[in-house]
C-alpha cells in the first residue's frame, strides 16, 4: 500500500459537484493498494497513520498523533499512486491491485480507524473526485514499503 498523508485544517471531496466527505482538523489520506499487499501492509497503514506524531504540541513541536488531537481522516482511493514511470512517458499501472480487492482493503482501513474512535469520511471508490484542502504546515508524508522501512 502506498499513501500520501497531508495534515489539514480542513478537507472536502466532491463528486459531480456534490460534497460526499468533509473533515476539519486531521489528515487527508490518498491511498492505493498494490498487488501483493495484505494484512501486514494494511496494519502498517492504519497504525502508522493514527499514531504518526505530526501535530504540534503546546511548544510548537510535532509531538502529537491524530489520536492525541482527536483529528479526523478523509480517505480517498487513488490508484494512480501505484504508477510506475521508470520507462517511457506514460505511467504504467500494472502494480495496482484489482479494483474489487483494493476497495475491500480500503474499506477495512476505514473500519479499523473508526474502531479506534477516529471519524472517517471517504470519497467514492472509482469516481472522478474533486478534492480540496488546506494543508497545514505544510506537512505531507509518504507512506509505503520503501519509505516506511517495512518490506
């Protein structure tokens, strides 16, 4: 799994001009599932996202997690994060997981965050979405096997 996580003051996703998900302070999580991803990768994404200390404490240091600040998550499926661009000029998406399985895994991530007490809003899987946000910091973190240190 690969995710781009942005610390936000607020974020919203619209489909066909209609708001389908909206959060205040929290994290916008753009996520893709790649072939071969399983329980280990899912657990890493859920745990790391909830516990990553990227919110400021009273001294202005990034020392608090999403759980610590009572933040929310806006989860957006973005299979294009699985793109490979090593050859040619057109991205190759052959590493992206089958849509049905990817949808199931992202639904499971949302369920696990909700079970941790986190409010989770989502886009619509496979839809053309318009995502707006105010990235606070800015703080943007990339999570995947390479950057997460887990293989």
